[in-house]
C-alpha cells in the first residue's frame, strides 16, 4: 500500500462511486471510509464495496468526541494498522477531488516533481453551482466546471488546503486539514511544499491550514472543491449538517462565500478516460449500480420532503434570488484587497 485516502460520509451514495473512480485513477490504492447515520443507503453501498475489496468501511455512529463527527473518525483511524502502514495519507471529503497538473496527472507524477517533500499542501479551488438549480444524477466533474479565479484575496477559506503527507513518524495522527500530533524528535525532518512545488516556511510545519492569499497556488496540483452542488443539493447539505460540526445549519452566507463561477476550469478532465473505466468497472456490479440509483432517487425524494418545512423552503427561495458570482469590477476588487489585507493579520493567527 502506498497511498491511503480517508473519507467521512453521510447520505452521499449518489456521489461516492464517481469520487472513488476518480481517486483510483489518480493513484490511491487504499480507501478507509467512515459512515454515520445514513438514510440513503451509503453505508450499505460501502459494505458492498468492502466485500468487493475496494474500501475498508467503518460505521461511525457515535458517541462523538467534542471535536465532532469527522474528528472522532480520524481519531479512531490513527489507531488502525491500515493507517499505520500507509506510506502516504490524505484525508478528504466526498466533494473534494485531487487534480494534478504535471506529468501523467497521477500521484506518482506529483512525487516526481517534488521528490523531497514530506508534506504537500493541496489548496482548494472553489467550484460554484454553475447555474444548476435541480439535482440530476450526472457526474459532478462534468456538471460543475466554473470556478473561482486562480488568484484570490478573500475570503480566506478559499485558500484552505488539505495535506498529502508522508507517514514516516513525523506526525502521529491524521487531521482534517493537516496531520496532527508532531513528534518532537522528528519534526525537523519535515519538508513542506506547496502546490507549485515551492518550499514552505516553518510555520506550515506546525500550524497553518491555509495557503497565502493573492497568488496562484495551483501550478502542479490543486484540490477541486465542490461545496455547493446544485441548489437542491445545497438544501440537502444544510439538512445533513457539517462533518465537523453537525449541528451547524448552513445558510446563505456559506453559499455566497463559495459560489464562484467566474473562470472555467476543466483540467480535471485529464483523467476522464481512466476515471470512466474505473467507474464502469464499479457499476458493472449489479448491486452497486442499484444502490447508486436508489441513493439518487432518495435525494430527489428528500428534497421534496424538505420543501414542506421551514427553514429549508425559505433557504431554497433565497438561493433562487441570489445571482451567481460574476467577475469583480476593478474598483471593487481594489476595495476587497484593501480590506482583505486588514483581515489577513487576524487570519494569520488562526491555527
């Protein structure tokens, strides 16, 4: 085993097979997936995937640590032999897709480009709703192709990253955005590099969770982040809650800070052929194919149910009234940069 992806899911069976097929194509050869409180059959799908040898599935139904559902899962993961034996580890969410720009677009190519790295920051590139209102059972990577600009000054969350790190004892535990619990005896061996292949300063070794603002961080690799989906899917996401803090109800502020559609980015299609082959192999199993169809149908039925309730009906109405993001006029952009600089000082003190 060389590369392990760790995933936490709830009610996301409609997206799981595409995510798995893509990351197989990228070069991950092991998947550890935690599920919790699933109503759409995601957990049953994961059981079948485990039977076929594609993933390791663990139910994470509580009780939960005060850090939340995802933190509880990663805390449990640290104790597993599968995690201890992995050479490289990357915790991900089902709406995050690794997108490598160098060589043959695989993890092997990324390592060849940055051979000295013990940790590589994969900075989010936010992909907006692309004008999609209704949820349809169609590939995420083909449907949502409009993204934020490569250079962003604000919001700072647009520059957050996930960390692909070598599991060589420098850090003892995986974390949501970066590995945790550094080993004092080995920490000086850490060599962090960004998505351009540039060596990062020492502060990244112990505390940073976001890349520097105002620069393109995507030269060699990026993390395509699809936090919204169609408007209907966002309503279901609000119903589900966050993986870190499940009681936080997502609102219009979350949508506005992530609905960037100014630039077209189809670079992830570099792996379209191997991804399609991997997906075809998965859906050739009749049980998986039926579980996928059932999960997609559940989403449509769940949306109809939520439309009978407040605050979900109100949220959907506000989404329909919110225009997609457009290129920012120059004067407005200067205003944003000015106030982003004031906020940057505060953000630098975040963990």
